[in-house]
């Protein structure tokens, strides 16, 4: 009996050992570093802040909000962009650095608000016979895509837009000839300031959202700016005279950029949505800028005692001669920085001529704005 009991116990022990070996060790607890935990699901939400210097009622601010809404829709709600207009998040001259440093994720402002920071892109702002804002906007984007200047390497560029040729506003004194500008203080930035000084005036650097107050207080005598500000910034309320001078009219090259780290964190499908919508918005801004110049003058003329001054051909020749050396100066300065400025200038002139032949009619721009902003 004892022998039989011993054998039975031994067999039972061997069975237990065999069973344990066949089952193997207990599975380990899942690690936080497993690939499953790192997978980004389709319902991940990416949130952005967008700093825009235009006032909230301006159509460029409305287009910024429409951009945010469109990206949200095309990503099925995965991207949420909160737009801050009127420089409430970062002031116009600080928008770019604000994007670089993460104060905002996206930003829209003007190249020439930080002179010297964008030596290549400033070339776009020189007078190139821009017919209207459609042409200057298209040229600005072509220029960046052709040369990809390194000055924008610390952000991801979405697109550019630019207004039609600048004209001269004056509050009290009409400008009918070049001599009238002598001693006048005119709000102007970047290339515009150089043009005003070449014409005998005195430039006064200030962002567009400061111009109304500066003119109303008499701190400055006027502004060198596109016609759109008559309506878009309500400056027709205080400006009495508009002197047309498109032959020496500069533009303002405006960027829409996104923080580079934020961009790099996005999956390819969302990056593609941003790129696609940006390409479509170039056309929208281009047509809107042309409409603004048309509408700005119409708005200006609704006020009593306003005058639009057209220069004679002889007077235009004087203005062109006075500003002739400006391009040479810019080219020389950029050559010294190692930039292919002559190549830049040749390309800009060619693209301005090219897009002048493809610009939509005034009526097409009016119809576009009526449709787009009725939504």
C-alpha cells in the first residue's frame, strides 16, 4: 500500500509540472511604451490659435475665419482654429516672432512691419507696375515658391497675399504735384517710406491700425496706402484727398504662417488639408483685394467734400524719375547680403506682366465678393 501511494503521489507531481510547462509564464502587464499606446487615432483633435492684425469686420479677417472653418470641416472636426483679430493676441509687428516663439500657432501680418527681417520678400513690395491686388497677390506667392528664401525657414509658410498699388491720402492739404509733398508727414512702412522720402515727404512708421487716430489728431498729414483702407479701416471718414500714383505704387507683402514644430506634429493627411485650403485662399484674397480698391474709392466718394486727384503725364514722369534709384538701392543692398537681387527683380517684373494679362475683370471680383461674403 505504501509503495502504491508513493507511486500515485509521484505521478501527480509530474503531471502538475508538465501542465505548468505547457502553459508557459503568465503574460506581462502591458507597457506604456508599447506601439499600441503610440498610435494616433482618427479622433485626435489639434487646436490652433491664429493671430490676425486686421480688424474683425475686415474681409481679410473674415477670410481667416472662413479658412479656420474650412479646415475644420475638411478634417471632420479634427482641427480647431481659434482666430484672434485686431492684434488682440499679438500686435502686428510682433505677429511673426509670436508664431516662431509659440505665442500663437498661426499668424497673418506684413513683411515690412519688421524691416530687415525679410530682405528677399521685401523686394516684392517695390513698384513693379502692379495692376491691382490680384496681380500683386499672385506675384507674391510665385516669388516665394520660386526662391524659397531662407528668411522663412523658422516657420512653415501657408501662403501670401498683397494689396493693390499704394496711393497718397491727405487730410487737409491736397497733393497735386511733387512739390506739395515737401515737409508733409506721411504714414508709410518699408518700401513705402522710402518712396515717400524720395518724393520729398517725411515717412512716419506706424501700423495700419494706428493710422486713423494719427491722422485725426494731426500727428501725421496723411498716409501712403492702398485704396482699400478708405473702407476697410474707415479712413475715408477723415481723409479729404486721394492722389492716384500707381506708376510708383508699392504693395505690402502679407504672410500667413504656422509654427514649424506645430506643423511637423501634424499627420500628412491634415497637412494636405492645410496646403489645399491655402492654395484656394490665395485666389480668394486676390479677388478680395481688387474688390476693396474699387469699393474703397466708391465709399470715399459718399462723403461730402472729397476729391480724387489724377496726376498729369508730365507730373507722373517727375515722380517716376524721383523714385528711379530706389530699386537700384535695394538691389545693391541685397547683393551685399549675398542674395540674387537682380534675378529677383527680373522675375518679379516678368510675373507682374504675366498676371496682368490674367487678372479677372473688376465685375468678376465684385461678383465674387458678393457671393463669398453673403455666406
